[in-house]
C-alpha cells in the first residue's frame, strides 16, 4: 500500500515566478515543513521583458538547499516544477542557453503573431482560444529564429521549466503539455500541429517531446543533487504553468470548481469535463493530468488599482480605509472599473478600454470602496461569461492571492456572487506542485489534493447584502454595454442570472 499521503513522505514543489524562485517541502498530509525563496532579476525595455536563464537555476538551487536543510533525505520522494506561461529560450544540444529567456508578457513578436494566426488559425479555433497574442510562446519562438536563421538547424526550444528539468535529470526530458499550450501544442490530439509549424518554418527538431503533467520524467542526477541538496534518485515529475499550479494548490479540481486569484490582476481557473471554446478568444483551456479540461482567463483588472491610487505618500492607510468601508460601505454603490492601464483581456477583449467610475465618491474611503466593488463586479461578470460559454461554474469556489487577505473585500465579493467561498490555508503554486508530485506515489491528483490541501473556514454570503448589491452590478452591465465593451448576448445572459 502506498504511503504517499502519510507524514512519512515528503514532496517538493518548485516554483519559478517573475520575481522569485521558490521551494516548499510538504508531507503527504499537507503539513508545510519548510519553504525558501531567492529573488530573480528582470530586464524590461518597452514591450520587451527578459531574464537570464542561468539565474533561474542558481536561484532555485539556493532555495532548495535552504528549504531542505534539516529534512531527512530518505523521506523525500519526488518533485514537480511550475513556471510562468509562455516564457521560452533557445538552447544548444547540451542545454546551454543561446538566448535570454523571453518572459510571459514580452510583446515584441506582434508581426510574428499575425503570421502565426494566419498559418494556424483553424487549429487555434479548434482548440477554443481562436488566436495567439504576441506574448504567447510560438510568436516569440518565430521571432528568435528570424533573428538568426542559423539557429534553426542547431537550437532547441525550451520552455522555462525545461531548462531546470534538464539540469535536474542531467539530460533533456520532455516538456509538459501545460507549458506547451502557448507554443501551439494540440491538447486534444496530443501532438504538435506539424503542417502549420512547417508552414511557419519551425522544424520538428527544434521542438521538445511533450507528455501530460504528472508524468515521471526521470530522477535527480548526482550533479544536481550536489547543487540543490535534493537527494539523488528523487523522482522528477512533469509540472504545469503557474496558474494551473495555484489551482491545484487551492484544490479546485472537480468539475465546476473554480479558484479566483486576486493579485495585481484577477485570474480565474476552473475544471470542466469538456473543452470550452470561446468565439471571442478570451478564455482558453489547459488539460489536466487526468485528461479533464481546465478553462480560465486573466483579466487586466484587479488589486493593482489599489497600489496605483492609494499610497502612503498620499496619506492613505489601506487598513483604515478598509475599516471605514466595513462600517459604512453598505450605503455606498459607486463602482470604479479597476483598470491600472488601458486595455482589458477578460471578461471581454478591448485593447483601448479605460477605467471609469459610476456614481459619486466624495471621500477617499468611498473612492476606495468603489474600487473594491468594481473588482467584485468584474469577477461576477467573468463567471457570467464562463456560464454563457457553457463552462460549469456552480461547484466549490476558493479565493486566493493577496486580495483574499482583506476579509472585508472577500466578504463583499462573496456577497455579490451570492455563493459560499473557502480561503485555503496554504494556497500557492509551489504547494500545487508538491500535490502533483505526490501522484508519482501511486495516487490520483484528486486523492492527493484531498489529503494535502487544507481549505480553511468558509465565507458565507449575506442574502440581504446580495440583494442590495445586484442593482449596482446591473448598472455596471448597462454602462459596459453602452460603451460597446460588452456583447449584448453576454449582457442579457448576465441579467438573467442576476434575476434568478
């Protein structure tokens, strides 16, 4: 009988974010034993955003050594790694980087994106996301190959985690289908779209093999063990992108379950038994280790509006503003559309969208509350849009991200949604990867999540508060429709759901 989900087994979750590399050690019951991180350096220049791939390895190695100091090596069974979605580089046959890492939001490949969508539009339509953005991996790969045509014959594409798994195992191993999504991997047929890629001049020899997340790729080699402190022979398991990792860490895996991550921006990730196709291309699906579909979308709205508008330099105290909102906010219904800069991605696509405010906000507390309510309205509209597409949305809901630490805001969001919410005790991508790693011990992902994810206390919506908030939400829909941002069919669907 497997002991994967006992206190004797230790599973490692590795996370490569934008700002740091992180390692956590978690036992099979979900007890966090250790965690450590190291900073990462970004280089931005206009639409370009790069990192040095060697820093990923050095930072992650240092984080692992710190986290594992004092843990019995014989208990460590396996690891999995998440990284940012769409971040790539080119490497030579030995795994030595030939280019910087082009990060998830690097937008230099606009011309290449147009070529990619012309060549592969039918496939992208079939896969539900309709088109690729310049920041996606395939346009950036095309850009890199066009800078030096000679690379096409000797370079290999690596997604961000692929460099690390190569170093960990001492050889090139397959990438995972989650990170390969934005390179054009056909998740339904589980293959590279060879004809379309060939038409773009992308040779098969450049591309890695692909396996499902949760596949055992190999084991930690002696050199990697010395560098990281991870015992030689530890199983290396194919991971997922950071958003999917956070979803696993929140336990949102059953059909209809969703995790709403409120950070600088708002990201929703859920689970569906079928592929969700979006004619507007704002929702796209990953595929889970068990073959289920993981639809999601990332808004340009979110908690970043607070950091922009409410600062200590202006004399603002977020705790004091929250306390005043909690005392008096039930009487306030002004709404601010919470965009930090121009452009929205989800629940609709509008590159020129701008922030606006409905109603009066004569005090800083009322202005603050209008931003909180605006995020809640965007979140509800995201769920209405997902329901309009046919995605199951009525399962368990979790809130994670920095915004979830504001208790009043979480209650406000639950009230407007009119549904109970859980706040997981430990919700982060690295934990999700520890859960995924545990599947190498002979258990399913759902079994591992049930044992290792601690959901925390629920937030129960107040029906009276829900009834008071819905008219404000309907005004929000009316304004978006008036501005031409919201498709009439989507707005009508959202109004019908509100009436229910």
